[in-house]
C-alpha cells in the first residue's frame, strides 16, 4: 500500500511565514543581546518583566540593524507602551492656533 493516495505526485511549494521566522545569525552579530535577554527570561521565569522587555528591544534592534529582520515600527512589535519623552513637543489640535 502506498502512503500517497492514487500515487499522484504533485509539487509542494512552501511559503515563508509573514512573521515569526528569522534568518539565522551565522556571524553571531546579535549573540550577546540574545544571551542577556534569555538570561533575563530565565531569572523571571518567563514573566513579561519591564527589564526583559528592554533587553528584547535591544535584541530586536540589533537584528534590524544587521539586516537579520526587516525594520518594523516598535508599535508593531508590541512596544507601544513605552513612556513618552518629556522633551518631545506636544501635538497641537488642528483646530487651535498659537497666540
């Protein structure tokens, strides 16, 4: 008995995932940030601790800077809860004018 019903051979074209798969870091460019992040996760028992989130951000930034992943806005990676800078200018409402 054949595991292929009807003995029909067809080609299978795999498609890459949209997100979640990264090229391997063959040259070890981001090994150090990755190790620090993994150690942090181990210490906090995989809890989403703020200090680990900062290490994750450094790791992802390293990967983006070394073209191991596409540059993606931080908000799309779940870092939209970052505190706003105090020295950033406040946005004005379009209907108001400065005096």
